C-alpha cells in the first residue's frame, strides 16, 4: 500500500507518459503541432497496428450510432476530430496496459455507456458539440486507471464492497490521498486535453459546484454517469429522492419523461454495449 505522498509521485510520473510506446509518443507530440496534416497523423497511427485497431473500433462504436462504418484510419480521424482522437489515443494506451486485470472490463463498459448517454443528452438538448460530450463521457473515469495499475486488488475490493453512505471518490481519497477525479484532472491537464474534456473529468461528481463555459457539458456527463449507474430508475418509475440527480436534470431542462426515455434506452442497449466493450478489449 502506498502512502498518499508516494501515490502522488506515481501520478506525477505517469503524467509524463513513461509507459506509452515510442510511436504513440511521437504521434501525440506531432498532433500538438499547428501545421500537422491529417494524412501524416493517419500514417503514423498505421505504423502501430494495435493503435490503428483501437482508433477504428472507437470510430465504429455505438458512440457514433448513425454515422456508418469507417474502414480507414483517415476516415476515423475525420469522424473523431484530431483533438478528440489525441485524447482517445492517450486514454486507450493506458487502458491497454490494464486490459486483463479484474474489473477493467466493467470500467470500460461503464465508460462506453456514459459516452453514449452523454451524446444522447446532447442530441436531445441540441447541444452544438455532441461529439465532445461523448468523448468527455468516454474518458470521465480516466483517473481510475492508475488505481488499477498501482493497487489493483484494493481497487477491485472498493468496487465489490460499495458503501452506500460513502461515495467511491470519497473512499478513494481516504485510501490514496487523491480521488479519481483529482487523479484524472492532474493527468489530463498535464496531457493538455481540451477544457471541454478536462472539466467534466474533474467535476462530474460535483457538477453543481462547477462554473464557466464548460458547465453544461459537465452537467450532461454527470447526469449520464448517474443514469449509467442506475441512479433514479426502479420498476420503470423515476425516483425523486435523488435530489442532486434531479437538480442536474432540472438545470439542463430535462423533464422526467425525457429522463425515463434516456434511462430505458440505455437499459435496452445494455447487452449491445457490453458486447462492443468486449470487442474493444
């Protein structure tokens, strides 16, 4: 078991990307350059078959339900956009390191569920940046990856022995000195993710305290996260005692019928999402 100070040092080291492949490091550095051409990025990705496969799988996931299948990395980059593609490449490179550990599949399936639901909320609200909402949903729990890397047994135990009176991010802070939202915020700030992705990662467990231009996307990802966790739905009826859940929905202007529809859509799609998550990992 690490002390909080030791864990903070591990996170600082991880933020420097010591574990990614040389190809991925070269790629993400090149993607930061203002003069980079899409064709050059596609060629760099194609040098790593595993990376190319991951990019194509994300582009063809239920995350983009109405866009048709893409067959080339170049088409995938057009669909994702370079900023989102860069974020996904870094995140999935970390996921790849822990893919065979217990609990990781459930984390990825949950992340995909939140991505899909975030997109659906954005579409329902006619939010202009639907794809960004989806990417933020996909990566909202990226701060949990280091727990699997450095303390896998304790991480699985946290998941298997939930405490209804104490949220996971509070228990994480007690154990590690940093919650997954704080870990995620440190990583994606160091990796220069766009604010529209960084802020939901930092605030999805406390969206009502958030401010600034990113507040709406934070609220969407937070609500999607709660829907994916099953908050608020029992026997097809909306539970109104979850005050924070309903306040977030209210701030977004979502009615109870709209919430029920979003929840039931996710329930219908649950098996498909888990199958796609399995295909990815």
